[in-house]
C-alpha cells in the first residue's frame, strides 16, 4: 500500500462503470462479503432470512465495495486529460495564472472508512496548489483525486499525505497543500451511554500535508493558503503535520480489549478486508477485526422486553399521579443505534411528550432515557425505534404520548446519494395526540432546533 509507489497510481480505472452492470452482484468479492455478513448476523443472534435483513448482506457488500472503490481507480487517468495552458504574469514582477498563482479549492465533502474500526468518518477537504509550466489543472479533478484516496481504508494523516503526493506526482506543480478536517463518530457502549448523558458524539482531527513549495512548515505560501481558510474554524496550532500519527484518533483504540473473541466472526471480518483489496496482516489492520466486533456486539439481540418490563415494574411506584391537562415533555434524550439495512450507525435525539402531573419528576426522565437506550442498542430502523418508544412509554404514562426522533444516518453519507448534512425526523402519536392537531402543534413548537449533522 505504499502511497508513492508508481503502481499505486496505475491500477485499473473503474470510473464511470455502473456497479449494476457486468454482473456486479455475482462478483466473487461481493459473494464473499455477503457470506461473511450472514455469519456476523448469526453471531448477533439474528436470523438473516427475516424480513428487513434478507437483503442486508448484499446491501452491506455493495456499500463496502462502493466505499472502497478507490483501490481500483487510476489517478493519472483523472489528471493527465485535464491539464490546460494558462499564461502567467509577463514583463513584471508577480505570480498569477499558470506560473506561481496560488489556487485553492475549499470545502470538499468526502467520507472514508476508518482502517482501525471500519466505520465511516467525514472529511472536509481543502486543497491548494501552485501552478508551474504555464499549466493549470481542471478544478473538479482535485476533488476527484481526493475522492480516490478517501474511498479506501484510511487514517487522516495518510489520507492527506496520499492526496498531496498524488497531485504532485500527477501534474508536477510547484507545490501542493492539503488540509483535512476529520470527524469520527464516537460510539459509546450501552453502559457508558447510560452513565454518561453528555457523551461526546464525535472525535475530531485536523491534519495537513504539503509537497514541493509547501514541504517546509514556515513559508509564505502556507500563510497565504491558511489565510484563505481563516473563516472555516481552522487553527493552525491544532493542525497535525505530515509525519505525525495520533493513535488516539479512532475511539475504538479506547475500547475494552477483553471483548468478544469468536474466531469465526473474526475470520469473517478478515475475509471482508481481503475482498476489499486489503491485506489483513498489514500492521494497521491486524487489530481491526477485533475492534469492529467489539463495536458490533453492542447490538447483539437479547430479550429486551424482559429486561424492560422488570425495570418498569421497579420504577412504576415512584411515578406521580396523572393530570391530563398538563403537557409534560422530555427533550433531547440522546440515542445511538445501528441501521439493520446497511449495518451502519445512526444517532440523534428523542423528544417525548405526554400528559402528566405538574412538577418535575427526575425518575420519569431517567426511565425515559433508559427506554430510549434499550431500543436504540439493537439492529433498528428509525421508524420502528420511534414506534417502540411511544408504545412502551404509553404503557406506564398513559395512552396520550407523542415521540419525535431526529437522527443522522451514516448510510446517507457513506453510500449511494452521499447526502452530507442531511438528517431524518420521525414521529409517533398515540391517544389524544393522534386526533388533536392542536395538541401535536403545542408539543412540536417546543421541540428545539437540532443540529445533528455537525461532525
């Protein structure tokens, strides 16, 4: 996987190929990933033939192959056909155009799969270069080259280094600079989610890399580049540079290392790595199957109803009496879950409204948060999660219940349409809320504006 090997940029190009063509679903790599995912679902106690999971192995295989398609793309074919002559400054001192004029493309939204845990992370990419030889490159090609390396198993610093090196190698500018703002979901386990209501949702890292004129840290061209990014929350003192490698970047490094050791499941994850074109024995990937499983097993199927019934029975006597005219609410209850269609995380907040007595009851809030987590930590879809919470809450707080769930779905950014910044809201209404528009409106007007997509 040497980033600077000549062959690293000359692998067969698959740009423009419709993945539905050429018998994509029958490719050996797709079939191998499907079989591995089936075994993982069995390890979670699930029936991969049940409705909702029947096509999950294929969906996961497609998402992973699409999300790592950069292994089969050729940087030279992207760049070499998009070089254009452009004159520089003539007969006077200065730098502009095709000779020395700094070009910066900002705010490229990318995603990549973390090589430590196989979860996608978001990237805001800024690329700058100094033209040479009275040539400039098509601006869209900077984005496409960045995407080639993002669509591989990655670490932020290596991603920045590979983008800058590939552009330098591809059309020989005077220099290339890359800054990446990376956000990795910080997924808690069930216990920590219950104990830490203020759990931080994302881990962030800022990295930079430079070649040619940008190779030296303290040069005027870096100052110019960073000045053009000054409104994007970038503090140069926080930026990690070319040679750094912060092992704490991925939250999975802090996971309990005494987690599951199912050899068949570990082998399944390793086979997925092979099917993606990776080498599981590579140093950075040797612990990846174990880290991925420690995260995945948070969603192992269990008898949640039995646990929940016991919890409600113990707490119910503490609840205070009803007053049907007073609208109560619990807002911004965090939840974390796993999409059963793609085995990718989604997370957000739940807002619950109900008619109850006047006054604040901390027992109710803690119980509602527990219910949200009970239904969150399993293979889910957001619509079902919302309904299950509403039905359970109504069983002990009365039939008049409204639940709104707002979530960011990783599958919306890391596959298919790649809609960065999107989020999804679902609503469940029972009893009075289902027939009284004014009651619904009264609750919905107090639901705060959520900013879930910010990584």
